[in-house]
């Protein structure tokens, strides 16, 4: 499986974010997991719910066999 992720940041956004690497990392994680979950839902026969990191992984979290 090949997974392609594109990050859409302007040069100014990149400059602002890199001044605070914690914010940059959180933003990259959000964009990454948002795209991963969207692609997973397209591929999943169940169209399952994939929670973002840091959210409660309750009974809705991910497909269960």
C-alpha cells in the first residue's frame, strides 16, 4: 500500500510554525492523520471511524473484528 500525504503550508505559515516546533509537530500530525483517516475510509469496506491521536478511543474507535 502506498500512502501519499501532502502538506499545504504557505512560506509564511511554515516560518511561523517552525518558530515553535511543538505547534509545527501538532499541525503536521493533525494534517497527516486527517488525510490518513480520509484515505482509510475510502479504502475500508466498512467506512470505519478512525479517531485522531489524543482523542478518546472509545467504542467508536476503528473497525473491530
